[in-house]
């Protein structure tokens, strides 16, 4: 008898494949927006843990192939355990989004920074509820443990808030390839850790615009080095996150929620960089002109996530409802 994701066959369902491609496109879009985490979007769309599981099997497959034991057999076993009808469409959707709209997104973010940040501020703010909904129930409500978890949540939020304050939206005109490789290793963490924005990290170190420009111009050398660094980073972190979700699920999800809260610092619509550029990230400003656009878009982003959460909750309840047996109907 087979049970769980690891051993069960992954069947082809056209609707599921199409939805996964759309999810991948949304994750790819999120990766292009400074302050928005692809991991957050994966959580919202309900595929975060499935992607972590699938990526873990792919990493294990190549590990077995290189180090053994049973290189070929072990590789095939892990590859068969991977849900390729999830991974394939998601990766293709991400690639399509990044390759087709990278230049457009850079232009829109630069031309309409307040509106862009307002939309994603609302989206991420409501998304904080997602990891909190996934928390396993406590066997006992020990006051000390609850206080410790609140402290962890606030500490994670404070760390994200403070780190974001170091970014000023500077630009590295001609980055060396070794720096591109290392930057990609860190930026890819945004796919795995909700609340950590890869694009914002690139913005903080001055590689956001050069990277999007390289993708838009099809600079194959830059893209290849970035992809290699991202692959190394992904292999390094995915096993760690899966282990944390398995062994320390509750505190891991609480820390993720805190990081998401702190990441709102980057998405506050009204701010200016230390150089005075309005599309930078730095000093927080009180709400000002423009006011209506960012506020309305923030409400729109919040509403979109709220609707997605309600729909997903109802789908889960309908799926979990046991079928009516023939004897019960008679």
C-alpha cells in the first residue's frame, strides 16, 4: 500500500497543470518585485510545501547520483518520487514570466513606485495569516512557550525590518561575475523562505537593475552565471528548510510569519532613499501625494489574498469531507 506524496503516483491532470503554470508565473512575477517574496506567493497559492518536497527529491536524486550508494537506481527512485506535474509547469511559468516581463516590471516599479509598493503591501500584509494558519496545535498551552513564540515572531520581524534599512537602491554599473554568482546564491532563498525578497536583496547590493537588464537584453553570460549561483543556493537551502518544517514546524512557521511582517518595511508606499530618489528604499515618510492610488491598490492586494484564502479553505473542506457510503444513503 502506498501513502503520502513520496510514494503515490503523480497523474497528469490538464487543469492542475494549467493552474501550476499560472502559480509559477505569479511566483516569477513576485521575484521581480523588490520586497515581495516568491515563497510568500507559493504559500498563498497553496503549493509551498509541495514545492519544498519536490525540490528535496530532486536534490536527493543528484546527491545519490554523485555520491551513491546505488547511483543509478537511487537517482531513478528519487526522480520518480518527484511530482513533475507540479515542478515542470511551475518552473516553466516562472521562466516565462521572468523572460517576458523583466524589463517591463523594472520600468513600472521605477515609474510608479508608490502604487507598486501599495499593491504588494496589501498583498503581503494579509498573507502573514497563511503560515500562522499552518501552525500545528499545541498539546498544552504553556504560558512560557507562548511568550517565547511571540518573542520569536517579533524578533524575526525586527531582523527583517533592520536589514531592509541598509538598502539604498544604489546601482553597480558593471558587476563582476563572481559577485553575480554569490548574489544569486543568496537571492534564491526567496523561493524557499517566505518573507525574504530576492529582488530586494539584489536592490540592496545594487544588482537589481543590472540583473533585470541582463535578462531583458538576453545577456547569456550573465544569465548563465546567475542561474548557476541560484542552483547552488537552492541545493544548499532546500534540505535545511524541509528539515526545519519536519522537525521544528511550529517555530519555523512563526519565524516565517515574522519575516513577512518585517518585510513590509520595504513595501511602505511612501519612502525615499538616502540619495533622495523616490524609487529607492530608505527613510519612511508619512502618507502623502499620491495618496489615493497606493491606498486603493493596497486594499485591492489585501482583497485578492483574502479571496484566495477563502476559496482555498472551502476547497480543502470539500476535499476532506468523507464520501457518503451506500449504506448511509439507504
